[in-house]
């Protein structure tokens, strides 16, 4: 696995398929670890969550990456571009990441867990995320990058008082691929 800062953006392969562009990196998916951040609100009803980021180097790198992968981000032709990096109170930004039931989730001890991906999951937790940038999308008059969590590692205990005390059931087999920070 690689950190975001180790990605050679000039080596990203872009494959045009109809109205969409798919991305590959070194023969595989465009997959990397983003800086860890706090997930204030948890998973939304739209199966996504946002992590707060404060590293100005990452924020600039992300803006440059969006401009390279989705030319509309740099003021190109329509449709309007919808960035996954949302500006918050300085110096904070938050990165919106999609999640589904196929994401590998690990606790702070790198033990795989299998919680229900439901609204509020990860609320108030610090997370480390490996993400895939699969392709561009066009939806409802906007375009952007399709960003999906590949693995998530919680770095703090959940604040869910209703959580059962029993051990979670592991249904899929994954290897925790997070790099130490």
C-alpha cells in the first residue's frame, strides 16, 4: 500500500469509456492511504462519511489531483464539478468517502470487524482510510470523482452506548494493509 504522498500522479493511467474515465495506477486500482482524520458525524443516509483533514500539503495535493483527473475541476467545460474535498473552518477540510458492505473494517488493534454499515457508524471516531478512486461520474448535472473506501481502521473507541458486548462476527477475509504513520 502507498501513502497519498507516494503517488506519482504522472503515472496514473486514464481510460476513457463513453462519458466516463476510469483510473489505474501501476497496473492496479488507484488506491492509497489518506491522512487520518476525525469522522464527526459518521456514515450518512447516503452511504458516505466525511473525515476532517488539516494537512495543507494533502489538501493542495488533492486539489491538483482533481484538476488532473477531472479537467472540469480546473475550470474546464461543463458540467459543473463537485469536489469530494469540502472546505470547513480554516484550516480544516473534510473528504467525503463512499462506503458499502464490501469495505474491510478494522479496529484499533488491526482486528477485522464487521459492523452494520448504517447511519451514524464511526460518529466521533478517528479513522485511517485506504481509498480507491475508480472513475469519474456524471449525475444530476454534476461531475466528479468516484471515491470509495477500500479499508477503514478505527483509531479510537466507538461512542455507541447501544453496541452489544459480544464479539463481532467476521464474514469476509481481509488483510489489514495500513502503513504506520
